[in-house]
């Protein structure tokens, strides 16, 4: 089914190579800032992360960037049909070409992360899932340019790629502030990391987050995190 219904908005996934997934809703619910006025969602896809942020931060303007034309068109439709439409903007452009007059308090991204892996036969899905060599260097450099002095950038990535982003961020004047290890359950190693980056030095915070407590049974923490969004909770 192409329509995914949330408590305060709906997301039409028609024409989007990458559908709504766990990574997207986790970062949409976890990414935080004490009082963001301008938010940037890099690689918005369906627009679900931007919509979640619009719901969570009622005084913020959200700008979304999407390189895929059809996905950008779908995200734009989702934005316009939402109750947050006046605060949502879609930009069909590659992030390396994106410019904005003001810097952002909060930058969020669920970026492509397979570098030098076998390319997906579906070209558009390949763009959504795969990052070219040098992509993370470019992404971190761009985040550094667009991030306000007291701003924070939140990304969700596999562990290997998260480590690479943290390493490259140091060279662009951005430090690691927080790391959240995402596990399927308590018996498994983390398969994703949510990292929080910023320009201010701070003591690193680390925590673990578990999705399931039993087969197909989500943890109480997962349900609490997403109760404002999912109809089932």
C-alpha cells in the first residue's frame, strides 16, 4: 500500500525508490535540538523525516533536499497536503549544490551508505542506497558549512560508515557529541548508529537502543519513542 498513515499526517510513497523504513522513523523521532528555528533534512525521500520534525518542532521551518526528481515531487505533495505545509519546503537538488542564506540549527540525514558495493540494478534505488566514493567527505564538509555555531547534525548509519563520518568530521571542525547504538534485540550487536555532531566541545554521551524484546514484539522504549506518530501505539 502506497499510503502510510501517521497520527497527524499521511505519507504517499508513490514513485519513491526507498520506502518508509525503521532508520527513517528512528532518526525522525530521536534527532533533537533545544529550540530549532531552521531545520534541514538531507535526502528527504518520501518526506517522512521532515514531516516528523515539523510535528515535533511547531516553531521551526523545515527545508528538505532530494536529488531524485520523482521522490522530490512526491515529498512536495506530502508536504502540501499536511497541516504543516506552510513550514515545509522541498528542494530538488544535490546537497553539494544546495545553498541557503541562513545556517541551520538542526540538520538531519538518513543518507545512502553502501560505498563501493555492488550497485543495485534499479538505478534510482541504487542512488537512494549507494554512496559514491568521496560522498561522506562531501557530506560532512557541506554540513559544516550549513550548520549554525550552536547547531547539531544527526545522522543514522551502519557502524562502519558512522565511524568514517566521525573521523572525517574532525577535519571539518565538527565533533562527536553523542552516539546511540541501535540493536535489533539484546542478543545482537548494533547494526546502526545514530550520531550527533556539533561545533562545540562536549563530553561524549553513549547509549544503546533496542527495537525488539521478542520475536515481532517491539520494546517499550520503541513504542514510547514512536507513540506520537504511529496509529498502533
